[in-house]
């Protein structure tokens, strides 16, 4: 091989190594930057500066849009910043993020985490009003875990907030009667079931009711 050919080959190798080193350095830089943003987000959240925390978690969510834990913290920060006028539409954003958190956990087959997230978002101090669809999912998940207190809570929230003629309200009344019955509260179940039958006399769901519930009349 000629000297010029050897030099050319080494130049290619050197260029390749330089490119790899550059890419590695860039990756490390991105990781360091992401960690710095995470630290800032946690600092602001821990210090009660919810608006700033929401901004930082939003930056993290842009880098990891399918990470439910980041979105969960973003939703909590947005909900906590409800009184900060500098952060418009924080509750709407928080509700949308909460819905995505639950959906992502379910997509990943992590039902327990989805239910825990719903608890975390609706309990104090967050007290976030979840979207109707998310409330129905949370109630169903709670039922499967026999967490009847929480399922009754979210179905009750949905009944209070959704229009009475909406499919979500109809299903919430239906499921709430089942929850009370399964929880050993037949009197409450009977009252809810009576309201449901009165409000939705033509409902096709009645045929799917549990036998003990049908026996209530």
C-alpha cells in the first residue's frame, strides 16, 4: 500500500473515531442537561413553587413523552399551581396529563400504578378533577381491587359533574349501585338503583346487572 493510501485510510478511521467520540459527548451532555432539569423540577416542587416546577416537568415531558412518572409529576405541579395566575389553564392541562398518565400505565399493563396515580391525583393536596373518561377508568380499576371507597368517590364525582343525560353519568349511576351492593351496603345500593331505573328506564344495561342488585327491585 502506498504512503498516500495509508494516510487516507487513517484519516477515515480518525474521522470515524472523532464522530463516535462527538456523539458520545453529545449524549452525555444531553443526559447531564436532563438531570439538571430534573433536579430543578424537584427543587421547585419541594419548595412549593408549583408554576416553576410545572415548567420544568414540561421540559422533561418533551424529552420523554411516554414516561408516565414524569407526566404524573407534571400534572401534580400544574394542579398545585391553580392559584398562580402566571400559569394559565393549569387545571385543564393537568386533567389532560392525568388522562395520559392513566392510559400509559394501562398500555404498559401496570394497572396497580394506574390506580395509584388516580389516587395520588385526586387526594389532597392535589385534588384534581379528572376527566369523565378517566374517572370511569379509575372507578373500574378500584372495583377490581375491591377498593370500594375510592370507586364510590370517583363515581360520585362523575355524577355531580357530568350532565345527567350523558353516557358517563348513566354508567356512573349504574356502577355506583353495584359498588354499594358489593361493599355490603344494600340500603345505599337500593337507593342508587332506584334513581338509576327512574332516570334511565330504557337502559339496556339493566339486563347485565348482578342478580343481587336486580333483586333489590
